[in-house]
């Protein structure tokens, strides 16, 4: 069975131990090969990255809600990255950053936050 998976994964450009959930149903596998693949997945021998639709269905949420949560987390990750860089920067590095960003842009943001 692992040969079948490896051949199919190689053809799709994936690694031998990981599958993208979007393509599982489209694989040209016999019913027996599908059962073997399902067993490999269930036993943890093959990792599956589920599609958003599969993940939403498995958890009982809508795809729209899942997408919104993923977007919020990406924004939070970016803000955290900016915050960490600011915290780690010296005063001189902060001044340089403001000059690079542009004083006018910084003032525009500050006026929206304070106002």
C-alpha cells in the first residue's frame, strides 16, 4: 500500500508521508486501495492536511467562520511580530524605523488611534 501512496504523492508533488485532503477523493484508487489508505491514515502512518471544507465539517462550523478565524489569527500574528520587533528595538532603531516608514504615515495612524 505504501508504494501506491508514494507513487500517487510523487505524481502530485507531495511528500511520501503527507496528503492534502483536497485531493483524496480524486485519487484514482480502487476500493481496496482506498480502504488501505484510510487504514494508513487512521494508524497515523500517513498524515492528512484536511481542506478547509473538511475541517469545518469535522468540527461543525461553517467554512466562512473558519476562514474568518484564520484571517484574525494571521492579523494577530503579524501584529505580534511588529510588537516584538518594537519591544526589542533600541530608541535609535525605533527612530530609524519611523523615518523609514515615514513620519506622516506614523502620525496618520496615531491620529486614528488617539482620535
